[in-house]
C-alpha cells in the first residue's frame, strides 16, 4: 500500500475516528485504526465493538491496500509533523511515514484481524436536522442511569411516532423528555434505546452539518454524517413506561427566572450534603426560599421573588438534578409545578420553542423535619 496525503487531512481523519478507540481493551487490535486505500481515496475505521466510526477522505493512492496502525502512536507522530505532504508506504506489517526531512516507521497489525463493520440490514431511514438532534440529545442524555444492573436505563429512548421525534432519559430519580414535531415519518412506530456515548459522538461529528441520516436495524442504529458513518449497538430490552410517572396534574405552580434560580441553587448547594446534595425549597406567597442545613458543614438560605398565590409547601430536592435540568432550557423563565412534598416536581420552559416540547421531572427527597 502506498499513498500521499497532506498532514492536516491525515490528522483530521485520525481525529474523526479516534473517539471510538477504547482506552483499555483485552483485544490489542481494537487499539488500532484500520486504514484502507483504494482508487477513490482512504477509509479509516475504529471500533470498541459497541460503537464504530468509519470515515472517508481524499488522497493520492499509488498502490491500494489495507493495514491497522496503533491509533495513539500514529496520532502523536502526525500531530508533530510539519505542515507538508505525508508519504505513507506499507510493506508487510511496517508502516513508513515520510514527511519533510523526517521518516518514521510504525509496526502495524494484520487488517484481517480487525473486526468487520456491522452488516446492517437497513429497514428504514429518516433525515434529522443537525440542530434538532443536538438539542434532543443535550436535553435527554444527561438524565440516563450509570447503573449497569439496570441496563435499559443506561440508554436514551428514541421514539418516532406520528411524525414526532421524542428522546427520553431517566435514572429513576429524574426524567427528561424532549419532543420535536417535524417530518420524521421514515421511522414511524420505532422505539429504540441508544447508548448516550454514541449519540454524543454523532452530535460532535455533526457540527457544521445540515442534517444527519439515521437508519435502524434490529440490533444497530446507523448515523450518516457527510463522509462519516457511526454504527451503534442498541441496548436490548423494554424501556419502562415513563408516561405513568409523569403527573397529569400538579396544581401548585409558579414561574421563576431561570438564571436567578440557577445562581441561588449553586450558592446554597455549596453547603449541602456531598451525597444527597439536598436543598430545601420552601414555596411561599411571592417568594421561594432555598435553604440548606448540614451538620458539621454549615447553613445557607436565599430567597427569590416569584408570583405564587397557593398554599405554602416545602419540598426537598437534589440540587444537582435541578441544576442539570435547568441548564438544558433556553427560556429566560421556567415553570415549576408541584403537588405534594412526596410527588414528582415538573420543570418546563415558560415558553417552548416552536415545534418543541421539553419536560423535566425530579423526584423529591424526604426532608429531615418532615
């Protein structure tokens, strides 16, 4: 195999696939990047067996072929090369990079040992605007569980129904549901669970792109982003019926300035318990009081003016959960809806963007004096 490529183009191809290379693996081949050269250019592939990234790039190919090269090592060498043409020659398992006055040889591995990309029997596809996909992932993926014993909750539920795209993340203590109305009928009726790592990679790679083509087979979701394709293994199982935990009616509600709420929460939470992060929220006529009292740590209290005419209610929440939910919202004012100190609280933007609907649910914590 023999080809020539500009240093910047080679570095970009390596960076595009590098995030799929596992940091640790019992299979040495997975630490490598597969490089394939043909008459049309180059193909780079990396995988950790759950996520695979494949991308194409232009190069002057003299001799077609393929090889796998240690991702970290070649990445470090290419990064330090001068901005010039890199001539790559492969003989047996040795990869020679010549650039400027330098020459470097890396020992590669047999490409036959590299895992093949999933043979996806594509059933249907849909085109998702990159901006909508980014917001849907940002507004849902943060709430997924990290508990591997509850596998279904470690992924984001992606639903296509009646032309709408809905993404839901939950860990059993909080939930976020982001719904977008559009022409998303290509996958109507499909519910899949996608690992958040894959969705995050798709969002990263789609920066600057107009749209992402999404396809689904039985075990994989495939995302086409320009010359790059991401393959993600789906999480098997049935996602819980999240609609059952969303209250149909929370009669106590108030609107509050989002930035003021975030700032006050951050200050008060400094003195909260390191494990529960509990903050007491006392809702009173015309104000919301946030307070913390932690033994051997200290106390803090802050009040925020609101328009509220209902009866007083005191509820405990994990400040971290509230902050993460509030940061996903673009609205200057958010609406907080409550019922009882033991029922879920609902946070929504006062005004959703057109064709968008965001709802965040946070389960309360029992107050010590309750």
